[in-house]
C-alpha cells in the first residue's frame, strides 16, 4: 500500500520514495520515473531506462529477456515484470 503525504511543499510517497522535495529557497529536486522505479526495484537506472524504452516500443518480456540481455544487464524475467508493474502504477 502506498500513501501520498504532502508536508509543506514536499510530496512524499511513503514508505520508500520521495518524488519531489522543494526547499525554502524554492530549489526543486525532481526524480524521474526511471529514478523512482530503479529505487523501488533495486536496479541500476541505466538498465531500468532501457527496459522502459523497450517496453514502450511494444517488446514483450520474453523478447526483452532473451534478445536484449546486454541492454538489461542480464535481468531475470521477474525483475522485468516488476519494472513493468511499477511503470504501470506510475503512469
């Protein structure tokens, strides 16, 4: 279960991810979808970005796992499926 908490000017996705924090001097730090997903599934951002791009290009999970191993850093099918699920939750 995910809770969204707004504290002053911060948006926090509890328990694991801070999406956007604004300080009192109005500096903004934003996390991209890739950063959020890589934090949630504990994978490097480059591989997660490649998986997202491949999924957006309508590639299937079996295709990605079998034929795009170098781009995904040899991810297991369950990890690619987890990235796909997290991407669906964020979009």
